[in-house]
């Protein structure tokens, strides 16, 4: 293993930079040259990259986003795109490629890996935590804390105005972020795409709360649940009370990574280089039962990760 | 001055609690009894209050929201409402009333003051900073910092994805928050209701930025500017680039107050009690040219506070 | 299981309140009465407690410290003290006792459990993370993030002044906090009690850094390492450079718990009640290989938890 | 005015970078070339600088510290040093020099200004806020908020353990930071160098607190007050209670600047360039009665700024 490529792809997540730093410094300590492709898969299509050195990745550990940039690349998904990317890897003698990103990026990585001799290893980085094979992705803990900090603030207003607030968090398909933020912010109701509930269930819960003396409520809803403004309207009609919707936006994707997101980035980055130096490819590194582990790239990007519905039940029980 | 009433009204703002604490403790040190009316003007209509003591306002200095609650009270705006409120003040022998809130609350306070013997003093607390007679309201500095922290995070993603983001901050009528957050977050464009600009101006600015090598831009827009989603669409059509809208929501209204919001709350609360103990009423306390000052309640709620358009120009110049 | 007692003991940790809330609400949902003893073991000696209800533990999820207070209680460690505590449990018909605290508290709990019929379960809460049987204690993640946030700030000054800073974090006996904060803050050197190193090793590392072009360095040191001011002096003598010492103090013990500290508090609290309702006692709940687990109270308080020295090595490698 | 020099000197303060950005961009908009001297006065002695452009100062608005570095420079204080610095300014045709720093830096600037034709303007940046001629320095608001956030956390532990804590904040000579942090954190006692009090006064205040039912107290003390550990010991001896000392360290000097520190940096930077472009020198820009103003460099560095002792009295009254 002489030359190692790194690329960040898909939506950015806090800690991507920390993992670029880890990959670069560990690889350098093993005598490898590291090149970082720019702007996601586009960098492999356009052969645009910069060499990464221990010094050039200094000062990025605590910075959100990715110094390698990221972009959507529809062209990469075509046969011609994959071919071009494989050619770029060959031209630059890239023996191993580390792909830092989410499940979409891993599908691309898997596709590429079948069309190149370069070994490919994925590092899961996504605020959605929806990647099979790891209990937690880089960036998830940061996004949860950002959401919880916001919800804590919204609760000040909810209590002062004795109102119900619906707080929409990111998660088009999955409810990991909504569930984790909901239980830790003490949300009275948590709505996730994985468990559809009828509006009447929400009404009942709110009415029970009121009967117990709770004057305000927070509903945390994943964006994928449906039209949260409609839910707000329905509650307003039903209860006569004012309901406010607050959509936590892109701030959930940025910011300085938490200690935990940084730690995962260090551990995953180190493991990825170790795997490649041992000529292991087609793998995703992850946290499994509390330990750093690996899983096949194919399995990771074709298997659906289950949401812990027991945790949802506990959240319900605790918000009483 | 034997009995002093306190009420928080209108939208909550961080530091309201700090001002309740200041009013209570200063009044207590001067031998007054303090009662806090609950749920804004509704407390004066329903005669619901609690006695406030130095101990009962302990531990609230750093807490967002208001322990006295606040609510919209359309009933209060009627002649009958005002009459009832005046009656409540008389029944409880309230010699002086401190009204903590925004300009809507001050209009109510002014109306009430003309129908009661109780002296009324207003303390400006609002995240909008739109109250004439004070350079700054309690809660404004906190809201600006909350918005700036969010925008700093969004910039991570803007840079990583080389995209333009529109960040909508609170401010239905006025652009104080948008301007302050925009200049301190380094926004490339700031949109305020006080200075309408054509879409073409925005396009030109973004194109100039790109020509200068800026790959991403942040537009901070007050909600009162118009349909910010429409603006996003127009930029997308014009430039072909992806544009994202992020609406900073109710979190701007909550959270632990900053040191500055707390300090204003201490100074305003102390001054309000001092005025009442000297039998001065119909006043609003404020920060004027860096000093604690007063202005007539009537003038405060009938005069429009000007936005500093020079600052807007400086913001433009600095974001180049 | 009809009556459940709760007590917090030892140094406070962020998330103790979240676990009191979880214990109370889960127990209440199972029909139990919950009483909270005040001021640690002193509450069992003096029979001072308050009844905890789902409402009385509202609003404490996000608050640092402990609403039950905590205090050192040398009297409790005597035979007479244990006897008195057992008597208090009997008098109040406490069937199960949840002890929230660190290893010192668990030794007390173990001692007590052998002298009472009340079943005792421990919930590990400590910023030190030094409790055997759990990969992580409640409060640890919060303390690490607090320390990292401080170190990030100190680095601004270290870089601007091109200086070396020694940052002393809590940890009299153990280096868990120093290691976790050190690796995630990118410290150039990490000093832990578990691995003594000679001063010359530190000098060499700093000299290597300088040779590589690093103008500033951060040394994170556990307080138990020795006299960190002395180390600062030695480096100053050796290198001629200015070295500053910054002791991160008690702020590491407070603050609103992070999402992760809150989540552990929810999970541990729920598990503790479940165990007691099944008549299981003499246990400590914990996080083991990523899952909620249990271990014997005796084993937990008599076994030394190992520090991950591989992680220390990785930290060294990454800070190059 | 064709070429403008910038230098940061003395202890770093959050917002120095924001002011470098403001100076550079405003100067550039007026057609000036800007050069930034490196490492404080050393840069003028060694003729080391870099050209600053609108692009090169991008992305630094929110970053603590100073990209121009800063260092103590005893050599500069000599006649020979001043001569050399003047020579550097002449060699590089620097028409105007902006000195960003504290009162020590301004004394140097004043000395230099009498030995050069280059016009010199000072921008007050210091966490100490001890510069005459401005109500507030760049960085002060950030330092106050950092200290208050820490003290809020320490209070969690103070309350839980029912203890007294002494929190030492920066300020060797002056108590501006201690007073501002103390009043806004609700400190029970504030110790500043400007008003010596006897230990018995502290004891009495603590005893009064206890009599009123306060179980814990926070004493905020400037480091210049004396030996705070000694004060802790004296209280311990007197009251028998445990007292803890926590020294808030260098973190007070770093971190991302608050909105207010950034705003002052923008306004001061803009004003400094405007003055120089009008050929006005020997001045310090500042905030005076809420407006941007100027004062003579000589007066600023030879006059002692008064601490507001009325505010200290109010703080005492509020913490009851």
C-alpha cells in the first residue's frame, strides 16, 4: 500500500474533517502517500485532488464540514462515470480508497469497487445514523446535541406560553435523530417514520398530559413523518390551543464535532488505514457492540438498520 | 410605595426572569411588597398572582422564559378589560406596576395607565429590539448570539457544499435582529423590511462574489422581508445553483440569557423600582447613548425606532 | 416492591437529575412509591427525605447537579452509621434502594446491602468514568465535552502566542477524562497516572513537534499525574520557551448534561427499577459492549477498571 | 494613504481576527494595500509581514486568537527598537499603522508614533476592558460570557454540595471582568482590586446569606485581589464549611467571539481606516456613550479608567 486516496461524499457531517486528519496521519506514519479527491465523486471524475500531509490536515479536528468539499454527482452513477473514476484511481496508482460518507456514498463505493483493483473501505459519517453495520455514525452525536440544545431553548418558550410545539428534526427516511433527540430532550411525543401513529394517538397523549397538569408539550418529529404543519393544524383544531411548528434546519449538519464524534472519527480513520495496509478491502468500519468492527461494504449498503422501538417506548414512559 | 406589581407580557425574551429577580430584590430592599401577576394581562383580569420574595426569585437569573408566564390577551384591549385590570390593581393596593415586555405590551400599559392611579413603568424586553427609547432591549443580545451560532454552523455546510443558503431570522416588521446577526456572522447579503431591494441586486451581489472566488454565500433575511422560499427559487432559476432555505425558529426566543441581556435586566429592573419609589410613572426605562435613561411611555409606544442603515452599508462592504 | 428509595452520593455529575427522573417515573408507572433521601448517606442517617412524583421530577432532565443534594458522610462508614441507615430503610419500608454515584458510593452501598433486607442497586454516575462494570458513567461524556470546549479555546491562545500550554483536567487517581479529552482535543501530549513517563519523553515529543513545524503544543494532564506546575517549570527550563498551566476546575462537574449523559441516565434508571421490581439486588447497572448490562455490586467496587492504553498510543500517533 | 500596516500586540483577545478582517476589507475598498506584521512588535523589528487581501482574511471572523500572532517584545521598548520599527515602516512605505491590542500595546504605539511619520491609530482589544477612552474593548464581552458560562456550571455543584466556591477570573490590575461576570452570574460576593475589603466583610455577607436560607455561595474574585486560596482557607477556618477555589484560566482569552465582540471589531476597524484615510493619527477608536468615538493615543494610555462602583453596589444588593 503506497498511495491512499480519500474522498468525502454525500451530505456533510461534523467529524468528517477529524476522520480525514486521522486517515492522513495514520497512513503517513505507515509510510503511505495520501491524496484527497475534491468535491466528492466529482474529484474522481475530473481527477482533481490535493496531496494531504500531517501538516496540511492540522487545525481541522474541531472544524465542521469537510475540507475536501462534497457535492452530488449524478454522473458518477452511470457506467461511464464509474469507468472514469476507476481510470483516475489507476492513473494515480491509488492502491486503497477511503470513502467517508453515508449510505448513498457507500452504494457508489460498492459499485466502484467492483470495477477497479483499488481496495475500497467506507467510513460511516452521517447525521442520520442510518448505516447498517455501525451502532453510530460520525456526526450523529453532534447532530443530536445540536437538536437537544435547540429543543431545550424552545421549551423555555413552550413553558412560558403554555403551548405545544412541534419541532421537526432532520430525517427524511429514518427516525434515529428524532428518537435520540426526543428522549434526551424529554419530548412528550416522538414521531418517527418507522412507526406510523394516528393523529388520535397524539391527541390522547396531549390530553393525558393536560389532565396530569402539564401545561406545555414538545412533539419531536422526523421530517419524513409527513406534513408536520398539517399535524400542528389538526392539533389546533382539536384542542383549540395554539400550536407552533419549528423546523430545525441545516444547523443540525454543521458545527464543531462533539468529543464523541471526534473520537469515532479517530478510531474509524485509524481502522480504515489498518485494513487497507493489510490488503483488506470492500469493507465498512463501524462501532459494533461497543467495539470497532468491520462489515462487508455490500451488506452495509443493502441492509436496513433497525430502529430501537423499545427505546421509543421508554421515551413515552419517561415523558409522563 | 408599598406594594409593587410585576407582569410579563407579549412574546417571551431571555432575561425576563433576570429582570423579575432584579425588580423583586431591589423593591424588597426598599421595604416594598412585590406581587407577580400570572400569564400577562390575564393575571390582571383574573386577579391571579403570587407574592414574590428574594428567595422565590432565586435561581432564575440564568433561566430563559418567564416564571410569571405570558399569554396573548385580546380581552385586555377592550374598555371593559382595562377597567377590570384597574380594579385588580386597586383591590390589591398596587401603587406601582412594572410591565416587562415589548411594544405591544407598552401600548397596553399606556392604555391602562390612563385608567388607573397606579404608576406604570415599562421595562423593554424583546428579541426584536424594536422599542423606541432604548438602544437595546433585554433578550436582543441573546437572540443575536443564538442566530449567529446557528449561522456559523450553517456556513460549515455552505462551504463544504459550495452552496448559497438563505437563513431566515425572526422579525416580522423590523430588521434589527437580521442586521445584527448578518453583520456579525459575515453574511454576504442582508435583507431587512426597512430597505426593500430588487431581486436583481441580490443576483448581482452573488455574481460579484463568485467572480471574486467566493464559492458559497449566506443571505440573512428577516421573516418580514417576504417569501424567502420564493427568493431561494428565483436565485436557483437565475444562477442554476442549488440554494437552501433554513428558517431559524423559536429557539431564537429561548435559552439562558447572555451576560449582556442579564446585565440590562439588572440595570433596568433596578431603575424601574427607583423611579416608582420616587413616584415617577408613565415611563419606560432604557439604554440611551450607553447610559440608563427614561422616556415617556406614550412616546415609546407611538414612535418608530430607526434602523441604522449605515450599519447595513458597512455589512455589505465587509462581506466582500 | 412497593417503596423505592433513591439517593445520590459522592461528587455530583451531570445527568444525576436525569436518572432521578427516570427512576421515579419508571417506578411510578409500575405502581411504586418513590422517596428521595436528602444529602447523600446523611439522609439515611437523619431520616430526611421527600416523596418524589412524576411531577416533582419535571424540568430536571437538563439540569446539572442533583436535586437530592450530596455530601461527604464519614459517619456512614462506621458500623453505627450503617446500622442507623438500615434502620431508616426499615422504618420507611423501603424495599429497594437505588444508589446513584461513583465507586466510593458503591463501596458504601455494598457495605449497607450486607446489613439490610432492602435490595440495593447502583447506578454509576461520575465524571471520572472509573467504575468497573460499565464502559461509561453518567456525566463522563458531559465532562469530556466541557474539557474539550475549554481546550479548543486555549488552543486559540496557544497558537496566537506560539506557546505550550499544560491543561490539567480532573482525575486524581485515573486518566479516563484526560485521555478522552486529550485525544479529541488533539493534545500533543497526554499525561495519565496509569502510565508514568519521564520528563525527557515530554521534552523529546515537544522538540520533535517543533522540528516538524508545530509552533505550539497542548499537554493534557490528569491532576493525579503529579505537580503539573513543576512540569511546566521543567519544560520552561529545558526549552527556554514560555509554558502556561491552566487548571480546568469545577466547571467540569456541572452544566447541562449532554444528550449521551442523559440517554445513559434514562437507560440506567429504567434498568435499575426493572431489576428491583424483579427482586434482583446487589447489582450495578452499566453499559457493557454497547448494551445495558449488570454486574455484582461487590465486583464493581473491588475491581480496577483498565484504561485503554492502545487509545493513548493512537492519540500520540494522531497528534503528529 | 496608499499602504496600511496592521499589527496585533499583547495578550490575544477574541475578535482580534474580526478587526483584522474589517481593517483589511475597508482599506481595500478605499484602494489601499494592507500588510500585516507578524508576531506583534517583533514583526516591525524583523520586517516580517504578509500582504492581507479581502480573500486572505476570509473565514477568520468567527475564529479566536490572531492570525498575525502576538508575542511579548521587550526589545521594542528600547530606543533602538523603536528606531528599527520606524525604519521598517519607512522601508515599506507604510503611511498608516493600525495597532490592535491593550494598554501596553498603546504605550508602545504612542512611543513609536513620536518617532515616525507613519500615522498610528489604536484599536482597543483586550479581555480586561481596562483601556481609557472606550466603554468596551474587543473581546471583553466574549470573556465575560465565557466566565459566566463556567460560573453557571460551578453553581450546579455549589448548590448540590451546599458549598461556597471562590471563582478566580482574570484581571491582575483591574476588576472589570470580575464585576461584569459577578453581577451577571449572580455572585454573592465580588472581589475587585479597586475596592479592598476586609475578610470580616466577606464572613458577614456569607453569614447573612446563611441566615436567609442560602445554602451555597459563589465568590467571584479578580486574580489581582490577592491570594484567593488564602481567602478560601480563612473562610474555611471561620465557618467550618468546605470552600473550593476554581481558577478560570486561559480559556477566558480564547474562543469564537460573541456577536458583540465581532460587532465592535467591525465598527472599530472601519473607523480606524476612515481616520487614517483622512490623515488623522495618534488616536484610539472606542465606544463612548454608545457611539463610535476617538480619543488621543496619549490620553488613552496615560489615563486610568474608572470602575463603576455603583454597579458593584447593585451587584451586592441583587445577590441577596
